[in-house]
């Protein structure tokens, strides 16, 4: 499978931006109070970029489909669906993905000292930083980077 120049550029940029944001550690400062001012912005950009990577994995028949700690619904069956759910919630204010009934539930954080992870609420769904976001990113990189020209150190 070969990607168009534009697909390659989008994939490379998404990998680069997620790496930069994770290396900046802002998403790992979830225990700070008040929360770092750019926490939500960083999470939004990661979700946009990660959704792009999930799309391209799915497009080539290598869907990232683990189901660990995912609240399965009619629209969310695996990590790719969960990432799409969260990306739609953070990018579209009118999205029902923020809601449980009439209540808007979004960007609430739950920390767990036992596994050093944080969950972030988006309506009925919780996405975890380490066990969902970082894992899906690693799996997507391992699928996509062998298909890209070696211009960068991914």
C-alpha cells in the first residue's frame, strides 16, 4: 500500500505533533491544580491527530481495534470508535457525545494512583491517557511508519 503525498504529509504531521505534545509532558500534569491552562488544548490536538492516524490504519485494513477498558455501545466497539467519539466531542460543541441525558459531561478527570493513569470523561465514555491514547498511538505508528518514506525519525 502506498499513500498519496498528501496522506503521507498528514500522517507524518500527526505523528510529529503527538510526539511533541507527549514529550512536552503537559498531559501528564493532570494532578496539578489548577490544571495547566493548555491541558485541554493539548488533548484536543492529540485527539485530532490520533483520529487521523486511526483513519489511515483503517483505510489500509489494519484497524486498531483493542477493546480494553472501553464502554461498548452501539457506536463504540473498540479504540478506533472511542477515539472518533472523543474527537467529535472535542471538535463539535453540538455533538451529543458530551451528554448523558441533558447533562454535559466533558473534560472531567479521574486519576488512578494504582496504574498511574488518568481517565477523561466525554459523555458516557472515558478515554484513558496511557491505556488508550498512548497505546493506540504506538500501535498506529507501528502500522503506518513502515509505509512512509524515511524522512523523519518517528
